[in-house]
C-alpha cells in the first residue's frame, strides 16, 4: 500500500469527523499496489446510516485528504443504505484495503 502512516491517519480522522466514528474507509485502485507509480487516491467511505448529501460528503473528504497530500487527486465513493450500490462499490470492497 502506497500511503504513509500520517496519510492514513488524516484519512481516518477526516472520515470520522465528517461521517461519524462508525464509518469505515477502504483504499482501492492503484494505491494498494506497491509496484505501481503515481496515481490518484481512490477511497470508499462506508456508512451504516443514511447520508443526506453524499456529493457534499464526498467532496469534503476528498478536499481534506487532497490538501494533506499536497494536492494529489482524491476520489471518494460513498456506500450507504439509501444509496444505489454500483459494481465499483463491490470491487472496492473486494479488492480494497481497510484503513
């Protein structure tokens, strides 16, 4: 996995502050591969509660993580009971690494 402990902590803290302490965060995509280079940060934020404004939550977490990683591009998917589950959500959970 190509994240530092400090970056992982920023992601965890941001998720907890924005979505609650029960939220879980998964890293997926190229950043889980140690042999890859560069690439954006792909995160799945998994919530057990309804998320009223998923686009806003996604944007806030992405911006927070991006700032901590010196402007690196960050994509955040949201998985919640009131949102449609897409194949990318399943892939992220199957191949991702929980932070």
